[in-house]
C-alpha cells in the first residue's frame, strides 16, 4: 500500500471513529450556556427627574451575563429604544423628565454578546418629590 493510500485510510478511520461518539446538547435551557436568562422582578423608584430601575438574576445565571441593556418607551405609540447598558443593577435614568410617563424593560446580554429576551415592561413617571 502506498504512503498516500495509508494516509487516506488512517484519516478515514480517525474521522469515522470520531463520528461514533455522540455529542449531546443540554435539553434543559437552564443548563445551556447559550441561553441568556431573562431579568426578573423589574421595579422602578421615581424621583425628581430620575427613575431608578432594579431587577434580579439568579446567582447561577449571573456567570452567563456580560451586561444588561435598558430599553425605554417615551410614549405609548413609540418603539422601545435602547437607553443604555450597565454591568449590574441598579440603573439610574437621569434623563427622565418630570411628569412624562415612561415604560422600561431590561434584557441581559450573554458572554457571546447575544441579547436575550426582554423583561416584562413596567411604567414609571418621575416627579418632584418634597
């Protein structure tokens, strides 16, 4: 058998033996590192010209998150726009205008920079507090 034929046979055997191994992916999304967790418990504390947003993430999920993206809707007919990003809560929206009703949502961005689903939106209206 020639060198080329031997090399080809060895390569095919190595390839075939590698294909016999079954590689399984996790079926539980909580165990899959590619699934970005959704922030939960979004809440808002309003003040004079600001809204302070807080949310929670399970400690086990925090290792899969690179940052959080904060979205805001300025009126009921507007599309959500990304306001800013943060590494960890809380987030302070200091651009809010007193008397204006806003809706906020937060999404986590995974270590691969892929954005996950947004949280449930909440409404907040900053106001002068005496």
